């Protein structure tokens, strides 16, 4: 009845001991990763992932791969059962994604797992059901060729791990990322992700990586991708990197593959970055999808239980080749198309992770600590004790008159109470932050300004997902973003006080920060990350020359805020020097 000889063996102990062991099932996305790896190793041309409630309720992966015969279907759920290696030496010539023979039994031990599989030539398939590690059912069934693994009730019997599952939005975000990675790594395989009955990703198999990139990153963004094609000896670098005209606020949209396996690698990131040296401001990162093809003997995938890290035997050489490959591409493109080099002087961006705004201390708004933090040279004069901390009340701030600007960065004012030095960026941030907060909490009538021509926003797949999740929160900040077509977005209006800003960039930067913020799981935290990011990008930059009326407007607006002393990242907005402090500095008798 079996159409074939069994393929799976149980590894011997000495091989097992050489394999990086550890937990592979951490969350629904890790289950998806392991199951899809198996489908790809089985030679599938189409993999479908269906999940419910971010995978917390159900994960079902279906493929059209080689399937298993009855014997293998029983064996594959045993620990250290694999068809992919026979001995430890095979790891150094590994072509498959899996090799440890641990994924299926690990998943089966913490869930209700149903496997249905059939080899193409077999008359019928096999069903195996495992309930939290115990085989509960095993019989023949009719089924299409290929394999389907269904995982239900993940971690229901392991409360310690159940506790670490996050919101549906967070979990589906991780799954989305996993499936997207596979699609970029194995673009010759088609992928479909269905969440709660809705198709979230549909990426048909393609012979052309750029085609898949266009589907994932959006066709407009894909126009900025430059091909990388480079070969040195037995090492080949293929893929695409973005021209300096297309960047993001962090490295979240870069992926690296080694022989089709997605890897996390600081070294590769750094090599990519080096290739852009001098072409991008320090706070911008290119988009990239790079495939390295090299002899499996030149790296070790057996460093980490989830196999997401590899160790190159000649790391320095490999990284140099990658850097040269990307450099060659960019240099050629810059020469050919005269790509505008973005301004290099943008200030470094504070991260939103810097924490909530620090409450200023009572009526004594600007105490000594803040002054010190601001780095203004007010050290004690020749051992003389510093005068007591001085307070500036809001009224005095409201009466401040602008004298001028220093270094395009500081606004100098005087008032009857003393001299004020304001940091134009942090002061403006405070103003915008409170405005956005008032909009958000509906304390203030809306101040939206419609765009004459609605702007279509170019987003990548992950950003589109985040945008759909946060649409309401973004629109509450005074933007009007609408869905457009199947997965497009149109920007129709912006907060009136941001009318002159680059709104598309402000929004994509905010989404990038949101994607990078591991704690942004609650609606509240998400709103806060969005608000701070929009604030930071909308605030006037350091180094920007301002007219006296513009500066006066900032001073007056700051005086009207609730917490004028600190920006939303907790940095000071101004320092204050009283006449008494001046007298002290000049050693004048008081
Ligand atoms: P590994 O992938 O490291 O070998 P797994 O526990 O993930 O270990 O899988 C065990 C074995 O089960 C695989 O080696 C393979 O032979 C078989 N298998 C698992 N999933 C599939 C699938 N979707 N199609 C065909 N065979 C599969
Ligand atoms: Mg596997």
C-alpha cells in the first residue's frame, strides 16, 4: 500500500548532541515558521497559512509538497526524527532549512496537532492526531497529495507560556513578518496567508525576485530598487537594495538570506550600511533584500536553535564581498541617474523608547538639575556655593521677547525675570505634542487641512498591515487617511499645523517606529508612539534659520503649554538665567 520506502530516521545520540538544542516554539509565529520550513523542504510550490486570532486559536499550514507515507507520518512526530540528515557531518553540506528533527514533536507536545499527509503516488493519505504529546488517532484518510498540519489550542496546557502570548494584532504581525520573509527567501514558491477568513497576503510563485518585492513593498517603492549581482569565487550576492531616494527610519525593511535561509546578522547589516556611507543621513536606513549563495561548507547554520543565525567560516571576506556588491550597484546608479543626495545635516533622532514625559517639579519649573542636563556652563565660580535653584513662572515665560537665534538651534529671549535660552526643536516638540494630544482626546476642535490632490501613500506590506491596524489612531491625530482599493491608502488631509511638512515621510517614519517598538501592543502605547514620532518629525529641526516672528510664535506657544519645561522625550526645552545668577557669575556684589 505504501508508495515508497520510509525516508525518516531517528538520529543517533552523538549526532543529537552536536545539534544546537533549545526551545523553538515560543509563539504562534514560531509554529508557522517551523511548519512552512517543512513545506519548503518538501518541495512545495504553494504554501497556504491559515490562522485564527493571531494563531492563538488555530494555525493550519497546507502544502503541495512530497507528502509522507504511513510509516514516516508516524515517525516524524518522534524526537530527533528527520529525513534531512543522517549524521552530524551532513550539517556542513546542508541544503534544507530543517535538520534537527525537533519541530513537529515540540509543537505537538504543547498543542492539539493534526497531520494529514499523502504522497502523490499513494492511494490514500494518513491522519495522525496528537493531543499535548499523546498520539490520539492514527488512520488512513482520503486527502489531496501534500501535507496539512493543523495546530490548535497552542500552550493551553502550559500556562507559563500561554502568559507570554500577546494581543492578536501583535501575534499576527509576527506571523505576517515570517510569511513575508519566506516569500522573499523562496520567491519561486507561492504563499497565501489568511487571517480570520481574510486573505492578508497573496504572493504567487515567481521567477523574478523584483516581482515579489513589488508585491510586498508596493510597486512605487519597487521602482527605487536597484539590482545587485556580484560573484567572487564561489560566493554570489544577488538581490535588490533601495536607491538613496528610498529610505526608512530603521533597519526593519532589510532582509538577508543565506542559501534561501533568512538570517539575522549584524555583520551583514553593517556591510550594507557601509556601502551607503556618505549617501544617507545617519538616521536613515536603506531597504534591502539580499541573497547570498555559497558553499554550505563555508558557514554553519547550527549556531542557534531556531537557526536564524549563521556563522561564516571566513566572515570578514564574505562581508567585504557583500559591501562591494552593494557599493558597485549604488555607485553605478548614482552616476547614471543623478540621484539627489539627501541633506546630510539632519539631527539624530531621539528614540520614542526614551520614556514618558517627565513631570516638572511643581511651581519651580526650571530647577538646577535641568540646567545641568542642558549643559549650559553655569558651574560654581571659584568654590563659591551655587545660588539656590531658581524658578521661572509661566507668566514670565509668556512675557519673554526674542532677541535672536544662536547657531540656528537656540532661541535667545529676555524677560523681566531673566534670560531664556530655548532649544527650538524640543520647544516646538512640546507645542506639537500637546496639540496632538488635545486632538486625540477631542479637547480641541479639529484642525485638519484638506490636500488639494489626495496623496497615495507608498507602503510596504508590513506597513500596510500596521496602517490598517492604526488607521483610527492616526486619523485621530488630525490626518485623514482612507483605504484605497485593495490595499492602498490615500492621504486626504493633514493636521493644519503640519500643512508644510512632508506628511508621507512623517507617516512612514511613525509606522517604522511602531514596528520597531516591542512594547507597542496596547492601543494606548501605540497612540503614544505614533504621537511622539509625528511630533518629532514635524518639529522644526536644529540648524534651521528662523525669523524673529517665527521664533516669537514658538516662545508664545510654549508659554501656553501645560508642561513647558520638557519635550515629550524628557529633554529640557529651555534654560533660564536669573539676574541673580548673572550677578553671581560676574562676581557682582548683590
Ligand atoms: P526537520 O525538519 O528538522 O527534519 P521536523 O520535526 O520539522 O524536523 O520534521 C520531521 C520530518 O518530517 C522531516 O524531516 C520530514 O521528513 C517530515 N516532514 C515534516 N513536515 C513535512 C511536510 N510538510 N511534507 C513532507 N514531509 C514533512
Ligand atoms: Mg522542520
